[in-house]
C-alpha cells in the first residue's frame, strides 16, 4: 500500500503541474513561440540575431508597429477594428513635415499639435462609429482612403526631408550615455530598476491576494515566471548597454505598455471595454456608457496613431505620402497572434506586444537570412493563421460539452 | 415487431472530467408521447444528442435499437434518414429565408438539378396545413412569431418523413395560446402514428399529453412512470426530479410592507421600428418598500417592454409619463441615471442581455457597480472585487468551482444567481425581475424565491414579471395584470386566483374584438 503511494505521488505531482500548464496554454504557448523563434534565428543566423546592434535595431524598427498594436488591441477587445491607422500615420507624418519645415513651428510644439490632430482624427471616426452606429470596418475603411488622400494633399505628392536633429532623436536617438566604454551604466541601471519594479509589483500583488484569502497561481510557476521576466529585462539591458545604450523609443514604448496594461487590466474604463466586447447589450443594461467608451477608444487610437506617425517620420527622417502603408495589417496581425478574439472581449496589451515582437523577429530574422520579401509575406501569413488556428483549437478542446 | 419503437440500452457518455450519463436505459413505445423530465444539467439534452447523432456512435457506450435494428448514427443526417428528428430549444431557422425555403433547407426540391420553386412552395403549403399554419409559404421567418416558427420546425420535421420526433423544451418561449396549440398538434401527430419525445419543465403540459414520463437525475434514469396506470401528480414528478419531497414550492414569507418607493404614472411607449404601434398604454404602477409586486400578462402584452422602457429607455420610442421615487419625480432617461436612482432591471434573457458569458463570475458581479470598487485614478481594487464575488458565491449558493469560473459554463440557475448578485451588489431600492426563474430547475427556483424574499425583507421593492401564474400567486403581495399594453387590474394577494388573473389578462383582447363587432 505504502509503496504504491510512493510511486504514484510524483506521477500525480507531474500530472498536476502539466494540468496547470495546459490550463495556461495560451500564455505559455505565446512565450514559448517567441523563445523558439529567437533560438531558431539565433542558430540559423549564426548568432547575428542576438548581437547588441541587431537587438537595438529590432527595438527601433518595430517600435511604431508595437505602439499601434497597443491601441489596436483595445479597439479589437471592444469588438471593433481600425483599418485607417497606416493612413493616419502618413497624414500625421506629413503634417509634422509641413509644420516643421514649411511653417517653421518649433518641433516640440509641432509634436503636441500632431497629437491633437490625431485626437481629432480619432474623434471624427469615433463619432460615426459610436454615435451614428456605422460599423467600424466601414468608417475606418473610408478613413484609410480619406487620410491617405489627405496626406498626399498635404505633401502635394512630394516628400519632405530632412528634419531637425533633435526631432529625429524621437525615432532613432538614444538616452545620453555615461560610460566611455564597455557596458553603459544608465541602461544597466534602468534594466535593474525595471526588474526590481517587476519583482516588487508581483510580490505585492501576490501578498494582497493572500491577504484577501484568494487562490493564487502555484508558487513554482510564480517564481519561474518572475525569474524569466527579470532575466529577460536584464539580459536585454546588457545587450543594449554594450551597444549605444537605451533607445528613446524604448522608453516611450515601455511607458505606454505599463500605463495601458494597467488601464486595461484594472481601470474602470478598461473593464468597460472588455464588457462591451464580451456582450454589448449586457454592458449597456449594466449602466456602461457604451457610446462614450467606444468614442474615447477611437480618440485614443487616433492619438496613438499620431505618436506612431511621429516616431516613424523621425526615424526615416522623411515625410512621405506612401508612409505607413500596411501598418494596419501588421498591427492587427500582432493583436491576433497575441491571442485576441475576433469577436471581441478577449485580449491583452502584453499579448499584443509579444505578437508584435514575433512579427518583428520574423521580419528581422528572415531579412538577415536573405529570404525574399515574397516568401516573408507568405510565412508571416501562415504564422498568423497558425496562431489563430491554435486559439480556436484550444478553445474547442477546453470548451467541451 | 415489438411495441417499442426505440430502445436505448446502457448509455454512458463522459466529457472530460464529467460523467454526463451513466448507464441510462430508455424504452419508448410506438405511438406514445414520452416525456423526459429532470433538473437542468441532469443529462436530458445530452441523452437526446446521443440519440440524434449529434454525438456520433462510438463517442459513448451502450447501444441504440430503433425499429428493431441496432443503429449507429454518425451524424444528424444519419438519424434523420432513419426518421429521428430533433427540434432544439433554440430554433434553427434562417431568419431572412422564407418558410418554404427553411422547410426544404438541405433537402431542396429539385428538377434536373435546379430548384423547383413551384414544387417547393406547393409541398410547403401542404406541410403547413398539416401543422395548422395558414401563412403563405413565401413569408420570411423573421416576419412570423416564435410560436409559428416552432410550427415551421415541425413542418420541416414532417418533410423528412419523421417517425420519432424529439422536442427539446418546445413551449419554453411560447405563450399559453401557442403552447396549447403546439400540444394539440403533438397529439394530432400521435394519431397519425408519429412517436414523440418531449423534454419539458412544465409539469402541467406533461400531465396533459404524455403517455409515459422518464425522470433523469444526475445522469441516471431514475424511473419511468406510466401516466395512464395510476394517478401521477405533479408533486410526484417533482419528487423524482429533485430526489426529495418539496414541502412547498414557495417558501413561507410574511411581508413587511412600508412606504411607497416607486410610482409610475401614465406611462406610454411606442414600438421602436413601427412607431405608430403603441406597446404600453397609459400604464400606472407603484411598489412599496418590502413589497413584491407581480406583473402578469400574456406574451406580447408589453411586460418586458414596460420594464425596459422604465429602465433608462432601453426599449421603445416616444416614451412619455412620470416616475416618482419616494414622492419626488426622477429622470430615468439613461441606464446609468436609472441605476443612480436605485432602480435595477434583471433581464428575462440572461444570455443575451444579462451576462458577459466569456468573462468570469467576479467581473460579472461587479459589472454594474464598478465605481464602488474604484479608487485612485479610477483603478479597480480587484482583490476587494474578488472578495465581493466570493461573498455572493457563498450567500447565494452559486455552484461553481471558484469566482474565476467563466459564466458561460454555468447552469441556468447559477447564471441567474450571478445576475441577481450583480444587481444586489449595485444595492438598488427597486428591483425589476423579468422572468427570474425562466429555464431554471425546481430546486434552484426555490432558492431564487428565497433570495427574492430576502431582498424584500431588506426593504427593497420588487417588481416581478412572470409567465407562470402559480409563481406570481405564490410569491407576490399584489399583482398587476397587463393586457395589450394596458394595466387592466391591480389584484391583492388575498383575492388573487389563476382564474381571476387570466380573466383580466385577456380582458383587453375580448374588448377589442367586441369593438370590431
């Protein structure tokens, strides 16, 4: 009797752990996919992928898609979509060019004006969607054409270049560097600080759950996740520190992620977004001001698109009428790879960021390997399909009955 | 040829983690109407899905013998080819196709590979005549009521030369008139030699038409009662379903009625699309603290419309009338204003209007009072939130593994308790409960009644809308009757009987017909 118990115990334990992991399959799968893709390219590119300069470029070159993905995931959680973001990026970039080089407005003021412009664009689309009740697909499809046209008109089909050095730093600059050689101390410091914040935040959360007598995730899983997160942050900090230091867009992106992740997870507004996406009628009958929330979501998307437009323009040092084409599809793909549901109500900011990183890594890795753009597009399409198919399969498996 | 048309033997069906059916055997006699009863989640629908091939042969243990031959249905097409047709609770008709198109959907009437519309419509009208529908077969499904849609489903089954017709809660969405018609039709089909299996919660219907009833509890067939052999009472069936004698279907309650809480005067509402149609006509109602007020009315009388128009104009247009709270006129023009004034409305359709089915219990409970949990910068205290949900989980006896359970996976009774929790947490003064026990099994109903009494005892005013007269008679201190949008009577508990209520509920209809004469 005792011997059989001793034998079954570790088996039961292993099964329990496996059971927990399969429960978290979506989350685990997403991060596993990211790691597998990194390792795959690290091996096939003979170590180029994780070289400091490449990591730095990866962050900088994907920043605007990641920024857009943050706004897009919120829109998609609410059950809408925004097809116009690429055109808005071009329009805002164009207006930034016109303001700075033709109207000679100081660049910090131009940035503020551009963000306001983005809010107005979002308010325009939000009005038709929220209050006139035209499906977002139609309104933003129209917006895609309208703002592309507006960008071309603003630029008179010319390109504007160059931009002032200070403005360009927004897209491709780095935080001031302190060390003279080796690892740049500010970047290391920021990395350490970020991981300390992560660890303390998680511990506080866990402690509070315990205090309220709520069930928490198993300790081993908590520690594993936290250790992995902290390690990742510090590792990336070291990579960046051995090159040029911290890209300014990374700071912007980091702040956006922290703020919006908190808004979506814990604020009343964020909850209302999930409620609307999950069941619009039930939300309305619970007193959620559904129209106002929808309107604000699109205003927010407009501001975020404007920010992405500014970053993109600053990075290329060029305002072009064809800027940002295809951004809407990349950011939408990032959101769905990140686990959002087409029907709304499900998705996370961190998921969308990881989804965006997966797309960015594929772009980057395949470019280094010299894969033609035609095959890059084909492979990205299949990855998107596979991710969503996995989701659907997973839902069916657990949804039983 | 044996007398049994169907013999299900030793059916066991397991889902991951759950044994839905355990060694269930069921014999149905040829030409009988055989009822299946059981609480929600007992396994009735699963058994019927096994029978109709929704769960293919091989995915369950045991065997099915239909018309003296062992059958292995791999899908619905197989079972329909054999003459077993199931009509699900949620009707499966395509709303923008015509009646005829729906009847022959998947079985199109063709001539040389093209659809023969004349034949389609001709055959459809023959079938419609058999179910007693006089509508033109080219009418679109969306233009006919739920009662008629149910008949179209049966016509569709007849087109497939049905031998065994399975009806899952066929009268759940029907009014009394349509229900009676449907039951009559089932009897007619019986005389034409069609055997029926009917799943129902409504025991009076079972008594009226069933020849035998099989009771299923917790995935097992408990007993089969012959409805002709001995006098089977409703209480006898209930006892089998819940496994215990229910002393009373309604808990005892002594009302403590206080001052007037809410008064509605001269309330008028028009249909949102057909704005000339008046849905609520000059209705005036009131509710006092601690009072449970019922609203009785036939389907289409405007009960839900009255309630929803009061709750933030959630239904209808051209709304006029006054609402007073403790004697002071208030504005209930939007849902949030109504909630602020302490009014809550728990919908009759919890899946469509009540719950976020893809989210967990916690977030559904906090849904209408999130601001109570919000602190600095509008951030929700999610620990406190979970504690609140946990409290309701316990006090309302919600059967779920934890507050993190997804509401879409709960049973109807537990979903209803989540909806009630949501409104209890919002702490309103007046609760409008629209069909609070629809589609809920007997045991859970009793618990919901207890909760309603508890709310009244806390000094809240409860307005309860229900299609089931016994429920109103058992629960309410006062009952309004509504007929075609008009309040026709205000009956105190002491005078209320089913006959009196029914009289007032049909008053308007009689008068309007006599007007025409």
